[in-house]
C-alpha cells in the first residue's frame, strides 16, 4: 500500500490488475542491477509510472511497474523482506540505508 500511496503522492495513476499478484516466486527485474529477483507479492493494484519517475523494477510476468525511484525516494511493490529466492531483494534495504547515511542532517 505504501508504494501505491507514494505513487499517488507523486501524481501517478494506480489501476486494478485483472489478476492480482499473490504468493511467492514472482520474477521481477531490477533494472539498475540487471538481475532478476524471485519475490513474494500480495497486491491487486499497480502504479503506472510516467514523467520524471524512474522505473527501478518491473514484473516479468505482466510488465507492470514493481518499483519506482527518484533522487529522494525509492519504493517497491513486492515484499523485499521475504526470501523465496534466498535474499534476492535485500540490496533494496542497502540502498535505503546508504541514502539515510548520506543525507544531510
């Protein structure tokens, strides 16, 4: 839900998926790293990214946006803390932690 709320706050559109993304073993491409992650998902809506928002992750099942990023934010639609394809998505937390460490205080 946080990913969708961030999308709406950025002026993006959300839409209902014909078939929700539920359960384990959903392949998602991490565009920045060029890797495929095996993810756990549980959502029935997706964000349609346009404009200045960078698409960071995309579903390989249906091509929907699974992650967005910008200079001051990053968000994913799947559960990076779950580990169906062991620890595939944990680098997402490393990027968030690095942004926090390098932020001006």
